[in-house]
């Protein structure tokens, strides 16, 4: 190659042939670089099983096989930054990289179905707040069973575990009322769910719609059944600003573009730690709490790395990493809820558990009713 | 004098040309096959999706019935009037700047020309993000300035007029380029005659100059309307506060709701496509049937309109435009990239040096998705530009040499993607390639490359056509007569002659691919995510300093490639 190039450029002029050779070389180089899988970046024991703080998470064989695969692709409803933070700890513990695709639940469900139908599923592990999607994926054969030893005994809600181990609860998500103390006229007057939809905040209330994944359905259930029909109508009357992602709600509350909001707890912690004057409310009537569910793909491109992720993330250690990012654990024995830069976190609020698995038959009606009352559709 | 045509000589050598004819047929066949796969098939697949039930696959019109819903009607209506207003705005801004450059004595003409083009290379996504930082009613930097100056006025880009304004800022360059080119080739005879007959500069401008470039203005309006009507980031980022539904968002939600409704998304796509094609038909029927011929053998340069003191207003208009479309947005992104924290109390707090840090860039550098996105975008741009240049050259060659039956069809096919909004094109590719499991390119970078090549085909084709039409056949035919095969003659004679044009087309396609966002929305996967998608994802996630840092890098790459492009184009000219 070197000879040919030297000969052909002897006159110092670039001809189409040279241009195409150069471009072909660039394509070859760049195309091979594109989508290449991450190499193990170190971390964890050099050999032997994966044992952290005395807890055996995976045997030697699985750890070695996962490292050979080098990477997992995580499809998650969790905010990307948080998933990356957790993924980094996984990489440090195991040497396996984590590629995160974060999206609202419905968008993720569409992506998974589209890729599966095309026979080209790129995700290894799925995390969703919609148990109905999980059941559908299990029935469609998209999921692989992975038994996580000791998890059911440690789980706050063992019933949420699939009896055939296709999916597990992974974390508890919390949605609660909040306001921006710098833009509301009287911060002390805002204490409850009713206060955030006071008419003075018309056009200044940020929410996510009922149609966005399991958490959206859970919010519709909570608002309809706990806060009541009159509350829903008051919400509609203040013409809330609808955002497709909970992070957008938090961002706009932090910037003061909306004054009050129904906010996703870990995202709120992130902005509070950044100095945003967001105040979180934990009313006596309770805040909404629901389970997310996690599963390994049946035809996962990296099956061993995916199994390792499932075992690691549901272990006591993995769940303590989770609580360290401001997200509530599904285990009884995980470490305390904390977020760097946020003090006085309410560790034991009154919660209203959204039992979505008992609402499979009514969730479409719930969403339709919410859309009709709040959005007028 | 006896003229011997190449074809006459060719006729004397049937043995040679039989073999060449076979190769020619194969070459032409490949060109038509590529045009079919890249352009026709996805559109047919879109129509198929719209006419079939998502669950049973049976023929149905139910997907179109869904379009009677209140939200679908609202989306169509909003897209129509908001994009319509924005289109008028782009014609006024782009056409106005083009007129200043070509027909007036405005000072610093070179600067005005650059001002008309530069925003095209900033990307509407980055521009929208920047304007959200500048013009949000509470947190906007400009509003902090207004408050500090005690000016009781609030800028609000989170509104219908904010959406129109941002669209006008970032799509006026398309109108500018088209209308400027029309002014440039339009002879000045009629304008000069009007002046001699006593018409004022204003009368000449309004009654002669602009009417003469009317076809280009209509063409620019249609092109602008098509591109803007499918713009997802502008309406998605700014539309929530305005409580407005738009077609791209409606399609996105239809595709991503549970259960997903790809048929409904395809149906609204078919409706938009039909409206677009109707507009193009109307343009051909009613606008282009008149004669606008002004370039004749005795063509004269038009005398420039002397603006007097108004020339400073013209220059001020260009300065304001480039400030609003490029300078202020880059400034806002720079502040956001270097500032710690999203919240600020007032202008002093916003500009407090203690709050400035390079953390945003450090986070960007440590952010894997940034590297993945940048690498993917560069790969996509190289592949699209390379394949696009080759395929558009082949198509333009077959069309212009006119040696094969059906060559008249090529321009129609090649320019058809202009009428397909980007979001609909992405959906069309999804519909098509999911039905072709034999060639499983869904989930790979190739589906993005093919979609980009299709979307940008008209740009590459026009660039190649413009060059080939000026190139005489004699050199290439001479080589064939001397015994070279046609492909060898193209390789050794034609391509070296037009290498600068090839380079210019390559760089144009590179830049346009680099800034693309909407087409990729349905087609990327975790490994093939382009940088524009990564930036949008982080905006949704609320990491503003990271978004700003990535946007600055994104813009810097575009600026560098654009400068290279300008140099190459100058060489080409």
C-alpha cells in the first residue's frame, strides 16, 4: 500500500483514485471504530468469584464470561445521569462497561418491540415502571429467567418478583409535590397537594402526562383515587405545563419557568444539590410510590454480562449503590437514602404504593379519564 | 463543413459498443435500482403502513379516521399556521438579505452575504437550546438583562411567536441562498428599463425585481415549509409552555404510546406528504407556467438601488440577524457551559466569576456518550457524504448524458425527497426496513446512512447537475473513441476534471449530515446514536452545562468544516 501511494502521488497531484482510496481507508477505519464494544476497563477481583463486603454476588465462571463480553446495553427509564453513575460503580466492581439508553417508558417499550420484531434487539437489560410491559415481554418470549439467590427474602415486596424469575422489582420511584422558593410569593403557605395547584399558579404548574409509562399511570391512579376528582379538575383549571420527561419538569422548576410541580424525587435531589431553590413536600396524605421492574433479554447480545448486572444490581451492595444516588431501594437491608450535597432527606415519608399489577384491566380507563379531565381530550 | 458526431463514429464500431451497451445498461440499472431502494420504496412502505392495521395487518382506513381526533386536527392546524407564518418570515428575512446583497449599495456586502448563510450551519437544535436559555420568561439571560436595566418587558420564546421566531432565524438561510442565486442570474434589462421610464427605486424593486424572482421565492417557501413542518426539536422544546400540539410531536407520541400506533403516525405522514406534493404541483401549474426569462444575449447588469441613509438600516438588519441567530446563542451557550448550577437570582449572580468553572467541559470529556455520539456523527457524515457523492454523481451523469431510455425520470426521483419531511422520512425508512428482514440493517449505522443519503439526495444531485451541465462530452467521448471503456473514461477523464465539484458536494453532504437530528429520531440505537440525539437527551435530562459544552464543540466542528467547504467551493468556482 505504501509503495502504491508513493508511486501514485509522485507528481504531487491528487487524482480521483487517490481520493477514493483515502476515503475508503477512512471508512474502513471509522466504520470499524463505530459501535465497537467497550473493552473491560479493570475493576473487581482478578480471578475468583465476585464478593463485595462479604456478599457473594457472582461465581468465577460468570464473572469471567461477562468480562469477556465486556459491555452491557441498558434500556432504562431511569434518568441517564443516575443510570451512568450506577453503571460506573458496576464497571469499577466488575470491569464490565455499561451503555445507557434512557427514555420515557412508552418510548422504551416501542423501541424494544420494534427491535425485537426486526430480530435485532440491541438491549441486554430492560428497566421499566410499567409491569404490564414486563408481563407482555415475558409472554412474547423477550425475557430470560435469572434466579437471584436470597432476593425474595430480602425484598420489601416479595410478591413483585416474577415466580419464574423473568423480572424483579429494582427500585421504588417517588413522585411528590414541590415548588421553587425563589419564585412563589409565599413559600410558607405551600404545604400540601392542594397548595401547588392554587389558581395563582395558573400556567406555572409542571407535570408529566398520564400516558408516559407506568409512573404516568400510577400518577393518574394516585390523583384520581387519593386526591380525588375535585383535585383533578382544579389541576385542569390551572392549565398545567405538560413535559414528556420528569427531568424536564425538574429542570424547569429549578429555572423558575414553572413555580410548582409534581416532581421525581432523585431528579429533584440533583437540582437541589446544584443550588436550585426547590422545596420538596411530603404531605400527610402521602406521596406516590411505585416499583420499577428489571429483566434480562432472552436474546441479549451480552447474556453473561446482563446476568451479572441483574445479580449485582439486586444484591445488597448494588441496592446500596442505588440508595446512594437518592433512589429508594426495594430491599430491607440496603444502605440509607442519600444524595451528595442534599441534607435532611426525608427517609421515612408516608407513601401511597401504586399497585399497578392489580390494575392491568383498568389502567387504560384511568389514563383515558385523566386525559379527558386534565387535557380535555 | 462536415460534422462528425461521436455517435456516428460509434455506429461504425458495433462490436465494441455491444459490450459497452451491456455495461451501460448495467450501470443505468444500478442507478435506477438505487433510486428505487433509497427513495421510492420507503415512501411506498409508509403508505402501506398507513393503510394497514398495526395489530392484524389487514387493509384498513382506520388509521386515517384517527386523524379526525381533536389532538390530530389541532396538530395539523398548528403546524399549518405556525409553519406558514415562519415561512413568510424566512422569505422576508432571506429575501431581504438577498436583495440587499444583489441589488443595493449596502455597505460591507461580504459581511451581509456571510450573515445570510452562517446560521444554516449552527443547527436548529443547538439554536433552539440556546434560545431557550436566552428567552425563557423567568430564566432567560436576556430577561435578566432587561430586569437589570429596569425595562418592563419580558421576552418569551416559550410561545407560538417564540417558535415562529426561532424557525425564522434558522431557516432563513435556505431562502437566502435560493433567492440570492435567482437575483444573481436574473438580467437587469427590465429593472434598468423601469428606471429609465421614471420608476422610483421602490417601485422598481416591488414591481420588477421581486416579481422576477417570484418562482424562486415560491420554491424557497415550499422547501422551507416542508423542512420546518417536520422540525421536532423546535416545537418539542418550546411548544410545551404554549400548550400546543404539532405534527412532529403528534407522530412521535403516536409511535411511542402504549400500544404503539405506527399506522396513525404513518397516516398523518401521508397527509402531510400529500399536502406538500399538492403545493409543488400548484407551483408548477400556476407559478412556473409564466415566463421569467431575463437572461438573454444582451443581458445587462442591473444598476444598484442607492439606499442613501437607509443603507445603514440594511446593514443594521444584517447585524441584528447574525447577532440573533449566531452571536447571542453562542454567547449563551458559552455562559451555560462555564457556569456552575442552573439557577441564578439576578444578572449579577448569573455573571458572578466565582460561579464560573470548567466542570462542564470536564464532564463532557468524561462522558462516554459524547465520545460515542461524536464518533458516530463523524462516521455517519463520512459515509453519507461518500456514498451520497458517488450515487448522486451517477444519477446526474445518467440524467445529463441522456443516452438511456427513462433518463427523464431521474430528476423527478432525485428531487422527490425535498417533498418528504425529515420525520416522515425516518418513519418511512423504519416502515420499509422492518419489512425487509433479509437485509437486517435496522439497528445498524447503515439505516441512518441510507436515510441521510435519501434526505440529502436533492442537494448532492443539484450540485452534481450544476457541474455536469457545464462539462462538454468531447473529452470523455474522445477517450472512448481511442479505445477506453466508458467507465475507464469517466474514471480517468471526467472525475479528475470535476474533482473540486466532487469535493464541494462531499463537504456539503458532510455538513448537512452532521447537523441532522429529525431523521435519526426513529432510527438510532444505543451504538449508533449521533451527537445531536445525545445533546437532545441531555437537555431533556436537565444537564445544561453539559449540553452547552457539547453544543459548542458541535458548532465548532461545523464551523471548521464550513470554512473548508467555502475554500473548496471557491476553488471549484
